C-alpha cells in the first residue's frame, strides 16, 4: 500500500492529496500525518532534505518532492493530469505555484517559527514580494476549469494563502484569480476536504512553534 507522509496545513501535501483524489487513488493510500519539525530522524531517513510530502512506495523506497510525486502518481494511474499538448504550460504553472508557496511558507517560518530575536522584516518582505508578483503572474494564466495538475496547483495556492495570510495585502488574491478559484471549487466541491487546513494539534515535542 502506498503511504504519504504529510501534514494537513502543508500546501505541497495538499497538492499531492488533490492528485490522489483526482486519480481515484486516495482511498488506497495510507496518510501518515507527520509534522516535519519533530526532532526525530524518521522523515530524514526517507527524504534527506527533511521535507514533507514524501510518498513511500510498496518496496519501501521514497519519492519526493511534490512535482515528482504528482508525475509519478499520474503515470501510475495512467491519468491525464499533465495533458501532452500543453505539458510545458501545465509544468510552468506548477513551478509558478510552487514558487509562490515556497516564498509564502518561508515568510510564515520567519514570523511564526524562528526565534523572535532572529526574525527579519527584510526577509519577510522579500518573500512576500515573490508572493505578490507570483500571484499577479498566476492571474494572467488561462487556468483550466477542468482538473489538471496546474488547476490543482493554483487552487491549493489560493487556499493556502487564504489560510495563512487572510489579511496580508501582499498576498491579496487578484480578482480574476479569486473568481476562477470560486468557480473551480464550486465545480469540484470534493476539493474542499483536501485543501490546506489547520485541523491537527501540533505535536508536543516539535522543534519549531508552528508552520
Ligand atoms: N519543494 C518541496 C517543498 C516542500 C516543503 O516546503 N514542505 C514543508 C512543509 S509545507 C516542510 O516540510 N518544511 C520543513 C522544513 O523546511 O524543514 C515540495 O514541493 O515538496
């Protein structure tokens, strides 16, 4: 049985879960809720970079990071999440969304995880500049109303920013992207269960405060 190490707030984990659902693989997978800041070595044994999500295959080997996992799952299920006629547009949008999310997660660590005396407003602003410019670019892409890897990535990106930055002007979702998101989730309501959510208490022995 495939296993997925992830955490409910992780946007990259949510992207993989959305692919699993879209490919009808979700019910056949064991979800291991694993907080990546724990002081043990369990995650690092699977992914030396120590990040979730990690997909553990039946032979015990591991796949990371999320673009690799999503492509693997699509091939495994013979799915059409990356249509060949627009493969590089889909992959570009995924890269754009991943870039926005990397910046948003990094800024979140800066304000919530790092010891207070080490926090840098300059670093936070630099990351949020990336979020803002990335969102402007994403709003100009013609996003699918159908399920593809790129539409799933875009939906997860908006949902993560809504979760973590509801009042941050630099993370304001441009109107066309907001409209697309609402229509898209309205058309695919099962996504609501999959999008990033703060639903689990943080483990007691976490190294960092929260993510
Ligand atoms: N490029 C990676 C990014 C994954 C990532 O940043 N995961 C975060 C949680 S959302 C994490 O595990 N952070 C722990 C750390 O930075 O040590 C992917 O696409 O899977």
